């Protein structure tokens, strides 16, 4: 009986061992196939990553892609016809404080008041001098030294008047340089501008890239050109100082001014999504459909924006511009550059 039990245990153990070996064999084989498949897939991916699509086309760096890559990448281009348009100019503007202007006006008023007092004093001393001189000549009852003393006072007052006139001239010249002839004339006449500014019913406005022949508006209020601004400012280009009536803005408020231009410009109205921002410039990609080539070109300026479209100046009669996927093409340029640096 005991031998029979040993026999059964041996049979079961052999069967179990056989199944175990059989299972491991196929598991190893499947693992090997799986690894091989992965290696093949990785090799295919590496081959795809190693494709350098950047070429030189018409003396410009370009990207050449086959049709399958274009369809799978999501890059989309569209044809646009040239347009000849007039457009509204938009310029950055900034409201500034009137405090320095008020201070200059106060200085001017003080000098004017001083001058009036000195003139009154001079008239009084002149009258006194004439009376003393008459008494001296007719009656001889006045000492000559008293007459000379009054005459000396007259000369001192005249010197004071000259000093006041000089200070006034310098001040008015500074007002003219900083604020222009219009404000200078206003100070010396009815002070229409001054009263509006001090009552916060008007503002001084700085305007970027101004052209004095253009009429500019903010909130449908016309800007009156005063002079070119020569002091430091965050605005760029030719900065002009303007006066806006019937509208007050807090100092330092950023604004946008509009101006209608009669200039006709050739260009294209394209989606804003076409624009690619890189290296401080704005770019678009042109698509050569016959060659399946994309070429990046810089835009000098955006003339105006209309909802989600922008008008850009180009002299071509028709363009095929990438409207979706510009960043993908830019990334492809980077990838090519990295590959070439690695090869070096």
C-alpha cells in the first residue's frame, strides 16, 4: 500500500513538472516576440524622428513635408487675394498730469503780480522825483542829495523790473517748449484751456507715433495737437502732446487713439491665428502647394485688426498662408536645428 502511494505521488509530480516547463517555454517565446515587436516599433519611430525636413528653397530656410505628414500634422493653409484698403490708424496714448503746467502758470501769475507792483512803485517814485526836481529848480528848497537818492531808487526799481521781465521771458519760453504755442497764448489771454484743465473737464494726452496732419480721436473726442514731447516717456517713436476737451482722464491712464487714413495700402486680411511670434517679430508661413514647402516670412507691421482678422502689408497678388499649425512648423525648425547640432 505504501509503495502504491509513492507511485501516485511520483506520477502527479511528473505531470505538474511537465506542465510547468511547457508553460514557461511559451511564455518566454511570447515575451521575446513582444520585445522584438517593441524594438521594431522603436526603430520605426527613431527613423521618423531622424528625418530632417528643413531645406533651403529660393534662398530661404523652408520646410518640405510629404502629403501624408501634412494631413496627419493638422497644418492647414488657405489662399488669400490682395486687397487695396484704406484703414484706421490706432496709436497708443497716455494721459499725463497737469500739475507741472499749473505750477508754471502760478509762477507766471506771481511774476506778473510782482511786475505790476514794481511798475506802480516806479510810477510813484518817478512822480516824487519830478516834484522834488521842480521844487529844487523853482524854489531851491530841496537838497540835491535828496533828489539823487530818489533817482538812485528809480534805477534800483528798474533793475528789479528787468529781472522780473527776464524771469518771465524764460518761463514763457519753457512753457512754449513743453506745451506749445496754443497753451502759451491761452495763458496770456482768456485761459479757456487752463480753466477746463483745472476743473477736470479736459486732459493732456501723449500720443505715440503721431503725425500732425492726421486727426486723432479718443472716445469720439478730437485731440488738439500742441507740440512734440521731448521728455522721457514709455511711448515710442515721434510722441506728440495733445489736448482733449470735455473729457478727463486720470494721470497715467493708458488709452488708444484712432485716426482715419486716406492712404491706400496693398495687403491681405488674414486670420490672427496665422501669426507666429518668434524672436521679437511677427511671422507667417507661406505654403508652396506644388512643392509641398513651407517658408517663414516676417511681417513689418499689422496695419489694423478687425475682430479675429488682421490686415498685413504684402505686395503679392495672391498668397497661400498657413492659418493653422504655424507653431508646429516652428517646432520642426527647432527640431532640425537640434539634430544638426547633435551631428556636429
